[in-house]
C-alpha cells in the first residue's frame, strides 16, 4: 500500500523544516534532542483525553536512584484494577513521561485500565544496561505496591514502543528465566529486536520516513558501552537462546518503518516457540504512528487494537 497521504504531507513538512535549517535529532546534543522530541510530541496530539486520576510517583532502583513514573486511572475502574506497565520509546536517549502522556491517557481511557508509565534513565548519561535494570526494578516495585495502589497483579500487562517495547519483551524473558510471575500479555509497538540494522526494511525505509538510520545509530552509539553489547539479548532479543514460555504477544508494526522486518522476525520466533502471538503490519504507516493522533487515523486504529488485546488477555 502507498504511504498514507496524511503522513506523506506530514513528512514533506518535516523535510521542509530540515531544508530551512532545523537540525535532526542526531545532530543535536542529547539534552537538546530531548527538548525537541518533547516539543514535537505536543504537536502530534494537541488535545489529549482527560483521565480521572493522574498521579506522579517515584520508584526506587537497585542502586539507590529513584526514577519518575506516572499512574493513570480512569473513572469507574474496579479495585483492584488491571494495569499496563508502559515503557516509552526514544531510542534509550530521548522521551519520557511527557512525550508519551497523550498515548498513555488514550490507552487508559480506551481499554479501560490503569497505566503506569515509567521514565527509565536515559543515555548517554546512563548506558546499557541501566534502562533494562530500571524496567525490572519498576516491574518488581509495581508488584510490591499493587495493593496500596489498588492494582491487580493477576491482570498486569507490559508494553512499550520502539526501545520501550524492547524493554518490555526482555523483561518477560528475564522473568521467565528466573521462574518469576509473568505478565498476562506483552504489547510491543515496533520493537527493536536485532543486533544489526541491515535488513531490507532498514535499507528501504531508513531515510525520509520519520525514523532516520543516522538517528537510530546515534541512539545506539549513545546507549551501548561497546560493540560487544550488540550481542547481548537484552539489547537484541532475537539473540535470546529461548523464546518459549513467554506471555502472549501483540506486535504492531508499520509498513514503512526500518524496524518492520526485525519485528516480523521476532513474531515468527515467538510463534515457532509456541507463544501465542499476533503480528500486524499496519499498511501505509511509519515508525511511531501510534503517537500521531492528529495526523493519521492509524493511531486510533492501533490504540483500539491494543485495548481489544488487553481485554482479551484479562478475560
């Protein structure tokens, strides 16, 4: 299918901005890239839905550091309530609670469920595997504090987009390996799963389609301590020795995304291992389309699909 016409117009405007001198993310220092990323998020969904309760929290980590989190709870939820533990995208370098606020609000209201969004620490100040450890610590904290927060750990799902989806799925693998309680579902939006970015979709869609190959490599160069980290399954879950006995997964991919092929490959590996998995490639879409609610109706569709997946898992 051709690129969605609304996205085509949006990308033409983005290209015009670059021609007029607006730098790409990878041309900025990380601190400035974060400001630009968050500012852009406000333009992608300028009128986020209202949620009855939005509460900022602090989560203690294993090294004594505390990370920020935000709990969304729509009106009318039962107590204890089902909850989605969500990790934002941004290539481990940008993004946070504000950049994904509108998406988390929408998922909370649409499902409906509680959503706990986690601001894991970012690179290059905090390199691999800090984000992985923060994801695990936030999961363990949520299970410990669930009763006090009015949440149901029997109906706990994990999810994320892009790098956040990678954190969600590697969290599930680690929990399985330790024979710990598993989430009831994984919701993975265009996850990063491969050690190298050399697939046909990377070659075909790495320029001019929102996620640039140069930006992706800049992110990974900031995140990884050395090239050896690329061979760690916590960075590239396709390298995991086993992918069996994991929670059911919904993998949402975009047709015009460099990450599409590795997402399909990960879904295939899960299916071969006997994990219930639904892999869906959204035609005409680009990377990060779930946050583009003011630009494409594809955002509404994938959000509705996520809500349906979660409700099926929790039934």
